[in-house]
């Protein structure tokens, strides 16, 4: 959740779109009826803290309900 830059009340995301693989634009609207400001923010991937553990034999993994 983002806060309104004008009245500091919570703002809800109305829509979003990917500009690139690592950049997303979000459009927000203030929840305060007196303010109701609409604004845009950008969300970007700056770096990975920890990569997922990768199993050695990815091809042999079973999905739910499968038997070997």
C-alpha cells in the first residue's frame, strides 16, 4: 500500500502495467473522499537477496497427484 503524497492517507492501487521485465507502474487513488488524488508510482527490481534453491534433477520433479 502507498500513502497519498498530499494528505498522507492510504491509497489503493487501481491498475498497474509492466513497462519492462523489471519495472512496473502503478496507478493509485487516495481513499480520503475529501482528497481523492490520483497518482502514479514506479516499482523496480533492484537486486536479488537470495536465489531459489535449484534441485539437481529438475526434470524428475513430480507435481501434486502424480506417481513415479
